[in-house]
């Protein structure tokens, strides 16, 4: 079983739609959680951190359920420019120092006219 | 302020050859991590360098080795290349490496092994 699992999609949605992505993680020692965005043939970029209390950044809302080891990302009023791959990321500090980012395979979103 | 820069951007090598990829971290960052991203997959952690030492390593064979220099820049070396090593190699830099440290990625080096 992969440490971080995501539905690979693609999710094809019309402009203005609301779309939700889900992610589960298996390592209960995971400490911090993020969503990264990766455009085609580009590097991943941090979209937002994810907190247990839930957090919102404009049209984006992220939620963490530690008990269920589940992370979600909601995009409201989707734009053409939201088309990208969304990567779920969990991190933990390692014995001996340092940290490790563990990525899901990513969920591809295509927003259409 | 330059972000994370990697060189070269593209590379084609033959099976069995060796390759060296380079990374300059974002100004002020002291920690460099390397990731391998195969097509259709998420990035996989190779190793992390801090204070010129390999601090952590993912599940990659010894053919993958690295180095960090006093100016915090880093190299990734891969020996005896296999077709399966074809991937996008990403360098990420950060200031320290804690559970909530933000990592900044370079644009990557796309390696093709033929």
C-alpha cells in the first residue's frame, strides 16, 4: 500500500464548478500536510498547508482529519487557470534530523469552457 | 532573488553511463533534498543534505549518490544508468528541515536514458 494515496483522475469539470480532491495517508507519524500544485512539465509549488481546524485561501479550502488519516482540497468557482495536477504531501521529521516529504501520485484537474 | 536553479534542464544518456546533476538552492537556504519523478507519478525522495552531509536517504540504490558543497549547492550522481532511471529529477531547498518547513523546488532536470 502506498504511503499517500490519491485518485489520479483526470477530473474534467466546467468553469465555475466546485471540485473536491481526497487523499489518505498510512503513516500515523506524519506531522504536517500540504497541497502542492504542479503544472505540466513544471516543478511542484506549494498551494497551501492543511490544518486540523481547516483553512481557507480564497477559493481553496483544505481540511485534515487525523483520526481518519484523510486530507481534502475543495476548489470553488474553478477557473481555466486551475488546470493542473494537485499533489497531496505529508511530512515527518526523521530520526537523526531532517524531514521527508512524501507525495501522492497527484490528481489531474482539467477545467473546460 | 534567484530561486532554486538546476542544470542542465535536459539530458540524454546511454545505458551504463554516469550522470551528474547540479542544484543551487534558494538564497539563504541550507538544506537540499533530491527527488525523482517518473512520468505519471509523484516525486519520490532520494536523499537530503545538510551541512555537507547526507542526513537522510530514501529507498534508492547506492548507484545514486550526492554531495553538498560549503556554499550549500549540491550534486546528484547516478552511476551505471538504467532505462528505468529516466525521469524528472527535482531539487528542493529549505531553511532547516522541520515538519512544517516549506520546500522550494527547482524546475528539474529531465533525464532520458536510451
